[in-house]
C-alpha cells in the first residue's frame, strides 16, 4: 500500500511540474496595460481560472493529501528498540558531572598581559 501511494505521489509531483511549466505567466500580458488592451492594471485583468490552473489546484490538493498520508504511515511504521531507551532506575545512579578535585586542575601560568602597565 505504501509503495503504491509513493508511486502516485511521485507521478502527481511530476504532473504538477509539467502543468506549471505549460501555463502562461501573468507578466506575458503586460503590454495590454500600455494601450494594447482594455485592462487598466499592470498585469492585466484576471478572470476565472482556466483548465490548467484548476487542474493544478486539484493536483496540489492531491499532493498534499498523499504527503500527509505518507507521513502518517512512516510514523506508524517506526519501531523503537527497547535497548535504546534507558531505564529510569539506572539513570538516577549516574552522576550528571564527574567531581573534580583541586589536585587535578593545573595552575594557570602567569601572563605578561595580566600585569597592569605603569605610567612613566
């Protein structure tokens, strides 16, 4: 079932890309606003969507649904191994930070930059 849905998802994605490439952009009618057409706007009047724009909208909705269903199926198919989850009894026994004694920390060397310059 998941592989069939994945194939449909890829085919819908490719068809969406093809339909978008076939559509004419809004800037293609820009000359109509400079006296060649009846439009009063820069990008021309926008009427109701044609066949390509409606089909693109439908396929985008199908793409969204298949994406959502594939995500839910992927989430449900993941099994978490019990070995990776620590038990609560063992977690409290481990210290958060290992204690450091004063003998383990080396003394910092004195730097010449730490000295205050004297005014002469």
